[in-house]
C-alpha cells in the first residue's frame, strides 16, 4: 500500500505538470504576436489624412511611408519646396493648391511649411511620374504631396490653417479638389498680421539687401523692408515674390548681380506708385554688383557677409 505522504507527493507532481503544459510564453507560440511584430504593424499603418493622396490616377488613404521618397526639404515659397533626393535638388509644387492671393496667408504658408520641415526628413509622393509644371524661374517642377517626418500632410495643414487656395490641377486634380474645397470651407481664417512700419531698419540686415546670387536660382535677389514694393535695377523691373526672410518684399531678376556691373542704379517704387526717396535722391547704388550689400534709408551701402 502506498503511504499517504507518497500519494500526496505524486498528486502534487501531476498538478505541476498539468500547469506547465497549459502555459506557453509568447516567444514559444507562433500564433501570438510579439512586441516587435506589433510595433512593426504600427509603423507600416501609413499616413492617413482627410482627403488622401493621388498617385497614378487613384486616391490612396492611407499611404505607406515606405512608398514615399525620403528627402531633405527647403521652403522656397508659399507653394514651392525644394527637395533633395540622392544628392539632386528638385522643385515641388503641392498638388491641388494654388498660391494665396494676399500677403498674410502667403507669409503664413511659408512659416508653417518651415515648421513642418524642421521635424526632419520629409516623405514625397509624386502624383504622376510624367506630370510636371513650369516654374517662374524657367525650371521644371514636380507635382505631388509632401508629409512631415511625423506624418503631417503639408497640403492639408496649410488648408486647415487658412494659408492655401484650392485649385484644380492637372494630374487627376479633380479627384482631390472637391475634398480640399470642403476642407477649406471648414478651416479657420487666420487673423491678419499688421504690416510693419519702416521708419528705420526693421531687420538686422538693413532696409535693402542686395544678394547677387540667390540660393534658389543663382540670380540677383533684392529684399526690401516695405510690403508690395517694385524694384528696378538699371531700368529693369524685378518680379515681386512677396515677403521672406523678415522682409516685406523680395524682387527677383533675370541675371546675377555681376550682370549689372559696377555702381548699378536701384529704384524702389512703393505700393502707392510713389518713388522711395533715399535722402534727397530717387535711387541708391552699390559699388559692385557682384558683392552682397545692405543699403540704409539714406542710400548708404555697406558690405554684407553671409
């Protein structure tokens, strides 16, 4: 006869074996997802937006981050971004959006896109490999969507902030335009910021900045403090591109600064059509068009280093 102590020992051993058979760690089971697999699913969930992203004539929502091109971004305007992929810099216009018609939203658009770009590398989704647009600089631009490093759509963030105008683009723009217009109607119109007075230099670089070689196109760019100005150099009228870099206006020209020689004549026409007076003269000069200069309100030019 088996003693009571031996019987209890056998029963305890049997119970332990049953418990061990019923319990299996997640690493032993192929049916249970591990922590690594769940985090991978989250990372490939995609960028979901209100309206989606057009690619190849279809709307995708969400879009997979792995399908986008990682790139460094540099904001050039309210609807123009330079991206660098594989050491090549290209220009991107946001699909379905136009440039706002007034100064305040244009300025706000640039600031918002710079904030989104500061998150890190962006994701670029080209609308169609064959679809491009001609830029004012004479270069060819790509059309597509850009997402920030955290997955925010540049286009929809601009619309929600009231810093974009919705247009009907080529490249299947009709697929996303109605949604963008509905989103725009729901957006909050930003409070206009007052135009700065220009009684004295309002930026560290002075009243006017002469940049002989612009970063974006290698041509002459002239920043001036007042909003809405027209700038003429040796009789040639520059193209006003709105505010930027703390200035009220940016004028771009056809040639680089060297092309205007020594002592080029600079005229500043205000938004009301009157000429700005540099002291008792209607113009100012810089000694050498090839160099960077700042000009004060009296027309005095000083060298400027980057």
